[in-house]
């Protein structure tokens, strides 16, 4: 579907610099889609325009626009939030497609809320959608958690340790303020399903913890009083974002769109925005493989060591020799955090970048991390002060568990850089 029109189509909000909506709606065929930033006092005049075709609505106007609607879909009215506006026969009609996207996100992640006690973090417009969806999914009990209500972040472990599902609808952990997490999942031992409506970054701190628990945790068996195996399922909000846009497009143009197209756009967007991060021992070929991977993927290559040298104004061996490894690691952390906050890159890290847990978190939030494996006897040591003086085996024993903890995938770099890059790209495209 390709739509060319002089009517206005776009995303309405106050601050939209972070939005991915234009590329999503253009992929669905709405070529005139644009971002529309308005202050509250501009809203009324804009919504009276007769040339409005269709609008998505985001923070802070999802409730505010309801008073300008001539008609509101019953489901949107029940939710108490409108995120889609369509001018139809001269009337401004309000809908909520967030709930369509939310339920699609749950189904895609194989998360069922049926019969479960569900904690919903936040009490804003996204929370209203999550509450309505949880009811439609037949949740046994729904608890809305806020900063100051009876159910708040300080008393969750005491009052709701039996909760089985958790949904974050707050902006905590959203770009550009990537640090932060509302709750510690370790204190909610029965939670086995975690959904976060945030889509940027792809893995918030909350989701990273959920993923780690899926790797290691045996959740509590309440009847027996001991741990029993159970997987922890988790999902971010990107699939919700694309699926709600698909439903909005259907309302804009009164044409059905297949879920297959939704999945194709979702996959393409994930590949475009997600970083490819390379970790491994010094000399394992991160830069050379990174160059081949950048050429293969079309993504820019960021060599972390080069960025550090640029910031420091001198070579890394000189920084370590004159200021000590501690000063170098501080600088490395600052540069890595800054680089990883951006999207759509190939990032070749330094060999010791995994030493700090904060670095591993920064890599994984916005990227898929690849561990390059190479035999120790094949690793060069010249010009690498930390690899010399017989320290290579000792370094490997220390770092290997950290590379493994950081990595999503492992690849052997024992042939050509092009072969290793092809293996990484194949895995990335299949995710």
C-alpha cells in the first residue's frame, strides 16, 4: 500500500526527537507521515483543521485530545485514552490502537496473563492501556503501582511477592536516560513474565535482569517452599510500537494489513536500530572483523580504542603507563557508554571493556553482543602492554567468563575476517 495525499498524517506530541514512527508508517506506505510537535496552547487550533487525515497521539496528549473528538470508539472511551485520530466525514474520531499493539506484543512473546496476578508499574495513559489489556486477557488480579499510592515501589515485596507477571508502563530506563529500574525482580520471586512498553533501548535494565533470570533463576515454588524450574519470559515494546502503527494505518485508510507485513517491518527496524557489538581478547580480530561487518551490514564502524585515543589525545599505552590502568578504565567506560547510547552501529570494543558490569549492561541494552573466539597462541601481544609479560593465560581465565556473560552469540575467528563477519551477520538477520 502506497498512499500519496495532501492530507496531514503524522505523530502528534510535545517532544518527538526520539520517535521512530516516521520510518514505520512510511514502511506501511504512508509517505507523507511526519512528526508534529505542539505546545498545549496550540492543540485546539490544530485539531480543528479539516485537512487532517490521520494522526497518532503520544505523550502528553493521549487524554487531552479526547475533548476535541466528535466521536470516540467505545474501547478507547473505556480505556480513557486515545492514541489515534481520524478525520472521517468531517468528524474527528478517536481510537486506541495501543491495546491492539500491546496484546500483539504479549502473543508474540508467548506471554499469557490469564489467571495471573499482574503488577502494572505506572498510572499514566500507557498504564490505562495495559490495565484494559490485562482485563481482556483474563488476569486474575491487577495491581497498579505508583510512587505514592497504597501500592508503591517500597512495599511491593511485602504486599505482592506472589505476583506472577509484571508490566512496566513508566518511562524509567527510556532513551536518553538509560539508567534506572523501578523494581528489583530478585525481590519478586514468583514473576515469570515481564513486559516493558519501552522500545528504545531494546533491552532496558529491567529486561536485562529478566533475561539474566531466565538464564540462571529457579523461581520459587509456593506450595513446596523451594525453588522449581520455570522460564522467565520477557519482551520489549518494539513489537507493540509496530503493531499499533499497523492498526492505525488500517483506520487511516480503511484497508487491512497482514501480520506478515508487520513482522517484516519489525524485523527490518530491529536490524536497522540494533548495534552489533564485538567483544573478545586483545588481538582476537574485533577491528578487522568489524570492518568486514560494517561493509556487509552498511552500518558505520565505531572502534572504541580509536574513540578513546581521540578523547585522550594520546595513545592508550601512554595513558596506562603515565596514569595507570584505573584512569584508563574510567575513560573507557565514559566513551563506551556514550557510543552505546546511539543506535545502528558496529562497535569494536577493547579487550578489557567487559571488566566492568556497567559496560556489559551498556553493550547489551542497545546491541546484540558477539564474542570472537581465537586461540591464545594466535593472539598478537606487540603494542599491548596488558597482554605482555606472560599475562595472556591469566587474563583469559579472568575475562572469559565475562565475555560469555556479555555475549548473545559466539563465533570463532580462525579463518578470514570476512568469514567471521558473514557468520555474525547471518545470526543477526535470523534473530
